[in-house]
């Protein structure tokens, strides 16, 4: 099958999705088109893929299109697999910065069902990042250099998102103690209660990233995403951006999703009790039903290698929320501590001199 590209109806140049305008634009003639117009032009039928469907009958038309219009790159250093459309070439790994190797095409079964487009472009992402690091005096000198900032990449991160119905049962004991005085005596009344809570809690859109390369805590820190902006997956959204290929299956993700829901359930159930002195608490959690969606969510991503340790930074491509642990330049910190120490010592010497002179 001939590789399909998305071309401008005015001049024939490639169309790319512009996050700032939320339209598909032509960089050659400056034409811009809405998503509906693009779909109309190319007569594409998007499929809301149910990730639980069987593929025994072979790849669908959408899966074949996805496979034949995407390139797969692999990093020989860290093993990351990078997905890009045919018009976007990957030169380096956004995780470890080593060169990547073109491996071929992507399996059509890796096609996501939904995509959340970027809400702003790279310039705005850099602005958010510089503002976030502003005033951090102990950062390494090259951390916010142009050479480092150039590595910031628009990345669609693979996410497994679950809709689920859960049940949590809690049993516990509690005491209520009341003390009062009367007739010269002190009385204490203790009431003991047995507590039972049995509730169903429904969840819509519990996310967990499907990439082993990105720290889970980094991804969770930039939540939430607004799912009302989700779109049926279309290859045009990949234009000019990259996507990570998931390497964690939904079966492997199930315990993590359950843990997130069950922790929240336990906290919610316990907070519904007004007793201040509860003990012997026992929780029983179960998932009654669950439905999965595989989608791509937007992240402006950058990694920084500091003395052999990789630091990861993520910016929510929809809200601008940032996460990551900032590196500390030990030499800068030491110099500052020495300077503070010298100033304190000098202040003590001056005060001692003047107060000593007064005593004389």
C-alpha cells in the first residue's frame, strides 16, 4: 500500500497539527483547517477501538494504515522505542540522548483508540519550564542552556486508562469516651462500636502510563488531564511529534490501577466515619468490572544527564503542570555554604570587637 500523507488542498504541502491554533496548518501557504475539514478531505473513518477486542480476523483497515504510515526507531543504548509519522525523523533518544536506529514499521495492533492533542506549542513549553526553574540558584550551569533546552520534545505518552466499578468493605472498632464530675466523683463512660462500611465506588478514566522508561511518579505528578478534549485517533496528530511505544500491557498494569483505586477507596470510606478512635481496621477491596482504553496523552518531555544520573522532566501538554526533581550543583552549594559561614564568622568577630571595647 502506498504511504498516505495529509496534504494541503491549496498547495499540496504536508499538513501539521498546530497546538496553539488547534488546527491543521500548512507551513508553506499558511492555510489552516479544522479537524472536521481534514476528515472530510481525506474521507477517513476513525474507529473507537475497544482494546479488549480480538484480532483473530486480521488487522483492520485503520491498523494497516497506522502500520504503513508510522516509523519505529529504537535506541541501542536504553532500548526505548520511538514512534513517528513518515515525515518526522527521529535523530536522538529523548530518554538518554543517544542516536536512534530506524527499525521499520509499527505493528498495527499498537494503534491507540484516542488521542489528546497538545494544547500549546514548544515555545510556550520552554517558557513554562524557564519560569519553573527561575530563582533556583544551585542548578548546574548548563541545565537551562539552549543546548539542553533544545532536547525538549513533544511526546505522546502511551496510557492505559480504566473505567471501573469497585467495591470496598471496611470493618473496624471504635470507642467513644465521655468523662464528667459529680458529687465529688469523676465518672467515665465508654461506648464501644462495631463499624461496617460496604460501598461501591465507580471510576471513569483512571490513567497509568504504559512506558517503563518514564518514572511513574513523574507522570502521576502532572495529572489530571481533561478527557473532554479527547479525539478519535488520527495519524495527523502525530505530525511533528513523537510517541513512545507502550511496553507495559494492560494485564501488567492491572495491579497498579487497582492500587490507585483501592487507596482512594480506603481513604474515602474511613473519612466517612466520625469516630476519632478507630482500631482493628480491615479493608476488603475488589473490582467488579473494568473496561480499558489505550490512548496517547501529550507531554513535553526532557531528560538531563547529571554526573551519570538521568533526571526526567515532564510538562502536561494540556495544562502546563510540571514535574521532576531538580539537580543540585554540589560545588555551587558548597561555595554558598562557605560564604555564609565566613559572613557569620565575620559578624561574630565584629560584634565581639565592639562589645569587647565597650567592656574595657
